[in-house]
C-alpha cells in the first residue's frame, strides 16, 4: 500500500520548484485582477466548443475571452460518476488577498516548525504557512473536483503542507494535502495509510502559479488529475506540468 501511495504521489507531482519563491513573494502573483468566478472554468477554444471544453453542470462558463455553452445532451463523461456538481458551487471563497499565498523563506521552506518528518517528506501545519484566503480557495476547488468523482468534501481544517526531501521522488516539491477529518490526516501523515488522498502541488509558470490537483481512492481504483491556471482556467484530466 505504501509503494502504491508513493508511486501515485510521484507520478502526479514530479516538478522542479525553481523560481517558486520569486512567484510567491509577489503577493497574489498574477491574480491581482482575479477572475470573478471562484470555480475553475474550461479553457476557451477558438473553434466550436466540444464536450470537454464545457464546465459540468452549468449553463454557461465565463472566461476572460467569452463563454462556453454546455449542450443539453452533454454525455455522462462530463460527470463520470453520474454526479453534476451543485453543492460545491454554493461556496464563495475569495480569489485574492493581501497576504502572499504561502509564507516561505529564501530556500522555499515554510517559516513554521515541522509537525512530522519522514525520509521523503517534511510536513507542516497549513496554519501559518497557507494564507487563509488561499486555503479557502483551495478547499473550494478541491470540493468541486471531489463532487465530480463522488469523494467526501473537505473544509480545510485538516490540512498539511509537505516538502519533498532529497530522498523523495520530487525533491523540493511543495504540496498541500487536504483531508475530510483529523483522523484521516493522522493516518496518512503518521502511518502512511491513505486510502483516500487529495493533494494540490504548485507549478510555477511565466504567467503565475498553477495548481495541479490529484485525487485518488485506492478502494475504488480511482485517480483524477486536474490543472487550474493562475487565472482560474481549468485543464481537466491532466497535470499542470505539461501545460504551456
């Protein structure tokens, strides 16, 4: 089970964090003029929109360059488990704030003391590291993806920040893990028992910091990946590492 969990983590989040500190220190990065919608919206296509370009469960998804209409006969692939997001859309988190997204030192390490350490990962409490407004945004986006695949919601209180060590599959990688309970968090962090796992890794890009989401449920053999750009554009079924 440990090997499966580590393999999933490494597969989804292998990325260098060179340039991360510069991006984070610019306050809210490229979100100083945030997209007014809180949820991720699909990338606008220049041609006629396809099913994959539409936001599941909404009549319209507004982007910076227009809107995309979801066809009335949209296939179930938009909601692979027959779930159309609704509850997650009730959240109204901020998309920007006065504080930097993450509080890091010059070595891209959290300024707080670790709460747990392993050979491959060093864990920190999200409080004091992740800005409250950013934590709220991450939880809202994660719950949107939770609802798509039928996973329990998170409220952001059971949250850790992990930093990859030199022995990890991705040294220096910063990620935020979200759990639906403190017990689930302790089981995963301290005992490496993570039947359900949710994480978001940060990928620096020229236009800001992208958020690469990964969700898995080993009992259901489920794995989902999504990328959200600095402006909130949603690239479904992929990580952020290959996004230009």
